[in-house]
């Protein structure tokens, strides 16, 4: 069953994002997922809390959530019936010290790794409440229809990474304020970012990224990287970890 209405799909197509103010998982499922995140956090060593990339490579318990009907029913209206799991990432901004996320397009960092970028959708699931105060995600509606932006260098110690979109007018930004367990969806090409967390409240989100399987993933550009066939069938001759 579709997780989105026709109106919501139309809004996403036009704006490149959607706020889904409903629980993605049950309370028990969310508690289990939060426990896995806390395990990852305890094992991170010297890494910063915002550097927990591709945690499902290390802990396949996460595949239960990433390949769940709850998640796939939400992205199927946007991607179609044939869906691959692209990636996931715990992005945790600790109280007072959580770094800013420079404004960027996900597609700019994945350029050359796949043959198209117009069919990749990210679910951003709020593990903690996500507010303006603790540095929630922001997007610029409609920018998913633009070409690649020009980037400039920023301080990589104060920011999640070391480049940002140059000369960006952020006056029309929409803040993604979400309660725990709610989620948003955004197109890989949309311009987005987040302020630093200067509040006393942690802000953790789990990004769950999916692609339509008529997208070709180039193995030579994705070494030591794994994708899963999440639903339906492969259409581009890709190599999957579970097939």
C-alpha cells in the first residue's frame, strides 16, 4: 500500500522534498533502532558523532529497517516498484558542539558513481526531536531541478565537510522540524544544509537512501561499497549484496 497520497507525490515532484509528520515505525521498532544507534555511538572511538556513515555495513540489524515495508512503501510512489538501497548514515549533532552541515547537493558527492541522479530519494528519520534550536535540516524548495552548483572551500573542523555551495541565497529556506519518529523525504539534487547545534539537546537523524533500479551503479567507482535490492527487480545490471 502506498505510503503517500497523490497530493503528497505532486508536492514532492514540484518542490523536491516532503515533510511526513507521521511515525515511520512503531514505538517498539523505533526503540530497537535507537538501541542500535546507541551501540554504534558507543563503538565509534575517536570519531565524531556525526561521522557514523554506512552503519548497516557494520551492523546488518539495520537492514530490518532499511528493507522494511514501512520505508519502501514511502519511497515507492516516488521511485516506482523496483527499488535499490543506496546508503544510510547516522547524523548526530551533539549538544553545544554539533557541527554545521554546509549547504550542498547530495548529487554533487555522488556524481560519476551512478549514471543518473534524478531517481534517488532520502528518508531522514528523526531519532531525536529535530528543531531550529538544535540545528534541523533546511532545504531550498525547487532547487532539485537546477544543474550542479559551484562549490567553495569551508573550514572542515567546524563543519561536517569542507565544501559548500557558493553564493547561495538561503532566504527561502524551509526548516525540517520533526518530532521523534517522524521523517522527511528529499531528492538527491536539492540544495540543503543545517546550522550547528548550539542547544543543550542532541539532534540525531538516520538517513535511509534509495534509488530506482534503472539507475546504473558503477562498481569501479564504488569500491568497498555495497547496495541491496530492496524491492522488485534489477533493471540496469547492478551487483547487489543480497542477490
